């Protein structure tokens, strides 16, 4: 076997294997969540996924970043066509394997990819400037200090390197083809006719010797491969994992109206039992009944698998936080931080369970060690964060479940709410007067 083919197969296999292992870990972590049925209304779910994830519908509430992101998104999707050829060339030790069979369509496809790559290059520079020069407030909040900002910059730098590799590969090959030295058809002169590299290739690389061009072309080719495999294996550690999870996450969106809260089955069954006049209050409990579940959530394992998928899908764009009335008025709450904390805690628990057994308890929890009570009670339950999220993440459901635990398990309620809850219990309304006096205002002149 050719040494180049062997090296390619080893590198590609290792890259795919390591990526598969990381995907298994993430799947394991998400499955630590509670069961949740989300298999209904398949047609509506598919429509939601196409519009929100594929069509990026919600991004366009802010047109400028939406257009920039669209350039990157389309370039990312379409350039995978060229990646298929690189894999085919690597396995078969060929060069531009598809050109002879596809002819003009091949030239059109690569030209289209190059135009998209130029747009992606411009968008990448713009995103770097927005983060580091313009310093947009939502991209520079407290929870973004440290790794989150480095992660965002690093992925953009990866993108720039990948684009440089693409144009180095195509540009040098263009000059080699003009000299009759291209591996595609050695001894034959001409031009590939690609929209961008046919122009910048001679401009940038015409002064290189043929030997130097061959080296540069191989650097571009292998660099493209290494950057793709590196990017692939970096995704599971990055917020950019939403590139893959946005599709299932939007498919399994909550299709109920945003103002509808979920009921706990354990509480509902108890209330129904109390309201049933035929029920025997002294009946022994069912010995086969499952043990009572925790009221609300204290840790990530008390949340549903969809909550945990939300955490992995979070893009850290900050649209939720920038629209949160509590955050805008200076409160501690940041819906983005809620999702980031949930993901960090989930990663920690998953690693602990894999290393120390599924029953291992590190003595920590999401509530208290990651998210404070002050953050939770600052939430107004307005659903602005849910409405703004471009991938249909629901931070409010996590906040509500954490507050349920505080109220129902630990009897912790802010003093401002205690009086209101007492009035509701006694008077059926949040105001401190009897229900019999509720309509007295109508008698006033």
C-alpha cells in the first residue's frame, strides 16, 4: 500500500474514532436526564426543524449577524462536497478524482464553493471584530470571561486557517496546471477556471518554483484535512456543537403555548386522590408503585433529557440574556449562564459516573454550587429568553424546576412572595381582603 494512502487512512480513522467516542459520551450524559415524551405531532416538528434549524428563521430578528452567520452556515454545508473529494483522493491516491467525470459541473461546484468561502472569510473577520474590537455588550458579559470568549475566538481562527488552506490548495494547483505540472493531468496546460483561485492563484503564487508549488499545494491539501478533523473533534468541547445538535433540538421543541407550565405527575395524582370522594384515605399504598420522585430539580439528573440537550445545544449568543427584563434591570439572572452552568455540571457528573460508577456522589449540585437562589427568583417567567433563542432552547423550564425544589422540598420562598402565597391560600387572590369584598370597588362613586 502507498505510504500516503496508509497515512491518510490512519489519520482519518483516528479522527473519526475519537469523534465517535466523544459523541458516545455526550449521548451518555444526555441520557442521565429524566424521561420525556416528545414523539407527537411529527409533521409539525419536522416543519419547526426545517424553519428554525435549517432555515435559521429566528436568526433574522437581528439582520446583520443573521446575514453574516448565514454566509458561514451555507459555506460550512456546501464545502463538505469538496471534503468528499479529498477523502476519495486520499483513499485512492488520486488528484481531483471527480473533475474528469463531472466536467463543467465540477468547475461550477468548486467555483460556487470558492465564492461562499470568500463570503465566509469576510463574515469570520466581522465576527472577530464584533467580539474583540466593537465588544458588543451581550458578547462580553461576566459569564463570557475566560474560556467562553477564547472558545469563540478559537473557532473563528480555525475557520480562517481552513479557508487559507482551501485557497492555497486551489491557487497553487491552478498555477501548476497552467505550467502543465498539476497532478490532475500532468503535462497538460490550461486553467481549472475556478471563480476565485484562477484569479488569485497566479497573483499570489506565480513567482514560486514548480517544486515549491507542489509543496504548497500538499500543505493546503493536508492542512484542509487536518483542520476538518481537528474541527470535528473540537466540536464536542465547544459551544459550536450546536452545528450538529440544532437539528434534533429544534425537532424536539416544546410545541405547547409558551405560557403553559408542566404539571408534576406525583403532585397531580395526590390532588386527584384528595378530590376523589370515593377514595379510601386509609388505603395502603401500592407496593408496586415506583418510589416518589423529587419535587422539582436540585441537580441535572432531576432535569429531563431535553433540558440536557438544550444545554449542549446552547450557542452562547446571548440573545436570551440581552432580552431578559431581569438582566436588563441589573438583576443577577442571565438565562445564558443558566444553560452554560447546566452543561458544565452535566459534563462534571458524566465524567464522575464513568470513572467512579453510576452511584457516585460528589456532594455538589447544580442548585447552590452553580446556580444561586437569587438568580432563580429574579426570573419573571416572561418567556423572553425562550422566544429569542435561535435554536428553541428553554431556560425557563430549568429555572421553574429549580424553584419548585426550593419551594416544595426546602420551603424556601422569598419573603416578598410569602404574603402573596398566604393570601392566595386564604383568600383565593393575591390581595389581602376577603373574596366577599372583591367587588366592593363597583359600589364606589
